[in-house]
C-alpha cells in the first residue's frame, strides 16, 4: 500500500504571490524605482535579520511592534537574540552608521522588500508584507519634509489613485513632549476609571499612545486631553508652518490630525499618514515622519532625518480599486508543430526568433493541433507559427495571427518560405 503524505501549507498571514499577480508587483516595482530615481534616492539592501536590541531601542520598548509583534529567536544557547525586521528604518540607520555613509554628506536612500509582524491577519493586514521605505538622512528640513510629501502626491498621480488623503501632525521636540507628557499623565490620572487595561499599563510608560486608542469608551477622554500642539515652542511651530505653506503652494490638501502619533517611538516634529476610504479598516497606505534622534540613539552622531514607508499590499489593493493594470502580453510567438522533424525544426526557428529579442514559447510534448492552438491562444501570444508535415517537407511555415489588429480585424493566416520568416515577422511585431 502506498503511503500518502500530508500537504504542507504556507504560514498564516504569509502569502504566495502567484504568476497571475506577480506581474502587477513587477510593474509597480518598476514604477517605484523610476519615481525614486527622479528624486535621487539610491537603493540600500540590509539583512532581514538583525539583533533584537536594534529594534527594541530604535522602535521603542513600549510599542505594539516590540512588545508583541516581532519574530524573535536565538540560534543556540549563547547566541544573541535575533529578530526578523518588522520595518526598514532602524536597519538602514544602523547600516548608515556602521559604514559612515552620512559622514561627509547627506544620503537619500530606499529599500524595498518583506517585513514581518506577528499581527492578527485580516484583509490588508498580514504577518509577512512588503514595504518600500524611503529615508533622507542628514537633512534638517522643513524643505525635505515638504518634498517627501510632494513626492508621494506625484506617485499617487502616476498610479492614478484618487481616494487618498494626507493627515499631518507635529510631535514637537523632546522637551516640549516632556511638558505635554506631564500634563497628559495628570489628565489620564483624573480619568483613570475610563482607561482600559492597555491604557492603564501605558499611562506612565507611553501616555501619548493611550490617546491612539480604538476603544470607543475612551474617545471622549482622549478628545479632551491636553493637545501637544499647545506645548510646541516657536521653532517647532515654524517648522510645521513652513511645511504647511509649501504643501499649499504645491496644491496638496491635508488635514491636521492632532491625534496622529504613529506606532513607532522614534519620531519628532513632522509625522504624516496617507489614508484611504476604499480599503476598509486597514486604511493607512503610507506613514512616516521625522526622526532626528534615531541615529544618536543607535550609537551614531546626531543626524537629522525623515522618511516614510508604503505598504505595497495595500497600495496594490487600492490600485486595483482605482483602475487596475492592463495585463501585458507575456508571449509574442507560440510555435505549434506536429511530428518528430517539425518538433526539431521548431526549436531552431524559436532560437532565430529569440535572436530578434522576441518572447517565444515552443509547444512542449506532443498534442493535437486543436489542443496546441488552445494553449497558443491562452499564452497571450500575438502569433502562432505552424509547422506541420507539409510545411517541413516544403521548407515553409504558416503564420496565424491570434489577436485583432489596430482596425479591429483579424489578419489572414499565410504560408511562406521558412527563409522569409524573420523578415515577415519583423513587419508584423
Ligand atoms: P508603519 O506605519 O509601521 O511605518 O508602516 C508603514 C506602512 O506599512 C503602513 O502604512 C501600511 O501601509 C503598511 N503595513 C504596516 N503593517 C502592515 C501589515 N501588518 N500588513 C500589511 N501592511 C502593513 C514604518 O514601518 C516606518 N518604518 C515608516 C518610516 C520610514 N518612518 C520613517 N521612515
């Protein structure tokens, strides 16, 4: 009796991207790279695994990501704790410090790829997902802050997105936050009866995050809490005002959202998110802000910086709703053949066609003409080349157009000498 093996499936929240959708990813990646090049951003590739303490220190001990979402493990008893990156920023800053790349000039950098967070999976929220993360290291702003937002607005236009809106806030500087924090803790203490477990646990460690609650019972308390904006000094206010002015000049509309605090602790001054009404609960397509203290916190010299990341799954979902991509044809020519000699000839002719740069599929194995035509049609090829017994004997080949031409007509099938094939196809492709 033969043994049957149990199937192995992918991990929950981690998706396979199959060929019927991977072409959309490739298209998007191409557009992103072109867009990034237009603004002078260069690619940096850091490891997926980093020491856990990089993220604990960089993102902050009292954040959802570090407290409960990181994939962390040890290899062997004495090894250090390692973590699969939950975002790119901390790793990029680590690499910049380690290789002294901001030593004599600022850097515009980007990374694209998988990141990992152990969240509860649902539509638009996964455990492995993809980000493009854009980081400008060594820039004080506010000019670059505005440029990054204008840059995003250009991307949405390039991709044909409409339902996407900018939310903006300023978190001020450390001392301003400290004064606000003290006032906020007083407010939380006065309303301790409405705080949930998370709120009580965080009211002294991270009171600002308590306001970021989704708990409806806490909304009223959160709305009445002292506003950070009222604690900002002249310089912080001027920084923010300058960004607003530049956005207005660029014709970009925005909402100031005083409750926008972001889920990572490294931010100061500018923070922003782009949100959409079209994706249900997972509405944030892009988030970012200024992180002037991160470089120093990770052992480098003080370096002002700002960046953002776009979630690619969410961006693709939004694109599909807005207009979608038109599937490109993956094949130019499909070669159909019958008999041993024709099969060999087909291989030779295919190589001649590939010399021209065309994309060619030769039918593999034997099948009826009818079955082969079906395959040719579903391959998306523009032409089928047919090599039957008579074609081989007479050194001819038939060209059968498979798609309508620009006038909406289907051209006739023709049979020509094999020697004329390339010239004939050059006219048609
Ligand atoms: P973030 O807001 O944690 O920021 O993530 C950025 C984007 O990643 C989100 O706006 C969302 O589109 C996407 N995203 C987050 N979690 C998930 C998930 N579980 N499934 C699918 N998509 C998700 C950062 O990561 C910062 N490093 C951004 C940054 C760069 N700040 C400065 N530089």
